[in-house]
């Protein structure tokens, strides 16, 4: 359980901020270039680039 952090929201993006700009990266929540996909339960699941692109393709194909 991570507490005492702020979630900042922008247009089509968000980030988690701690006491310093890199605190969440320093403590291992995520790293630059990480890719996450939100699953049906709302969890952000870390994936590699190929998996993310494949999942995005499958989602788009199923919407047609």
C-alpha cells in the first residue's frame, strides 16, 4: 500500500508524485519507458513493448 502520494492528471496522462520528482521511481513503483495496460479490474499491469502493441492491436480489431 503506497500512501502520501499525489496523482496528477493531464490530458490522456497521469503521474504519481512523492516528496521529490523522482521518489516513486527511486522506490521502484515504475521506471522511465515502462509500459502498463489497465486490466478489467482497474489494475495497471506492467508489460513489455511487444505485448503492449499486440494487446492494443487485438483490442482495436475486436472493436471493429
